[in-house]
C-alpha cells in the first residue's frame, strides 16, 4: 500500500517502509501492563460473512490526479486451504518515480479461520537503500527482523530483532479480512491494533454509508468507510501518524467485498487508489 486499508489497510496498497536500524530501534522491553488505550480495541469476534474468493487484481495509485504507482495484488489459499496468502507488488511510476523510486514486494500469511496473521515478509528497493523485513506473529505480539540489502554494504547481517509485546496484533490484511466479515451497518465503528513492516498502529474504521462508486474496473455498489490512524510509540503511548491526515475506503457491497477504491489526505497532497482489473480464480459462491 499502504500499506491501506491503508495507506491501505485498507489499502492492500503501498507498504509502509521499514525504519532504518538505530540503537533505539532494537529490542525494547515489553510493557509491564497494557496501555489504557487497549480498552478501545474492538472484541476479536470474526463475523459470518464468507471468506474472500481467490483472485488477482490491479490497482492504479494517483497523486493529485496523476498516476504515481501501480499495485498488483493476488489472494491465494494453497494446500489444505488453512491459510490466506496475500501477495502485493508495488512500484512508483512516472514523475513520482523520479522523486522517489520504490519497488516493493509484500507477502502476508493469515489463518483462514481466525484472520490472525502468522507472518509477513516485505522487500523494498528504493533510490538509495534496499531492505527486507520479516515479522512473526504470536499470541503475545510480534517480532520484527530487518536486513539491509543495499549493494556495497559490508555488513549484511540481520539487525537485532525487536519484539512488540502487544497481544492481539493483526497485520493490515488481517484487519481488512476481519472487517469485511462483519455486517458493516451504517454507523458501525471498529478499532484494531495492527502491525506494519515497521511499527504498530491503532486503526479506527467507521462505516459512513452505501453508495455507487465508478472506477476504471466499472461501477460498484459500495460500502464507504473512514479511517483514522494513530502510531504506537516506543513507550507504548499513542502519537499522530506523521503525514497522515485522514483516509477513506470503499468495499464492494456484494458477495466479494473487494477493495474498490481508497483515498488518503497526506502532507504531500491527496493520494488515491482505484481498482482497474480483477480476475477471480475460483467459482462464485
């Protein structure tokens, strides 16, 4: 993405770049008690809406109306079907690429029954730095490991892993999967704690209404949602997500509940994502 949906979570979109390693970004002690804001988290009870069909989709990302990136997403469920695997390839294009080169590959592996993440892998090739990130999820939180892949580096050993001791962590795709499983009545509001390739965030999603949305893939009856983000700081306190002002996303109001469109108001201007093509690889239910 997003990340996005954000910067898809919702967004199954442009990934959030992992931070550079520094002495204060390794192995922080676990919180002794859970922060007070934990009381804001929504109950972890998946809804009864059917899991997603398997598909591949292409999205166009625009910055102030001009194409800025391409995002290709594929959702599969290999083997015994116990997992949902979401693969995302994202690259900046056009003028945006002259300002910021980014080619990213993101893989999220999730338990199909609970929508709980098992692990995520992300590799980013930028203008000046290449990195890879692996995050393992457990019942008590998540552990992130980074590696600097920049050509010419003499030390390519992985940086010391950092553990985030926050029970109930989702990843972005897990949030989207659980959200789409719910009734999503107008006015419903849900708050989730999720992990990107960099840091944990608190996401509050509210269902604003239903409307028809027209994108390059066609017209879709859609569920419109708002998104607010807060970053979990090093000491467990909440702080604003720098550069992020607000976001909205539209899910198709049908049996698929695909991400159709998303838009965010960032410090660099308006950034939007819209569905261009989608191809389902399993039969309709």
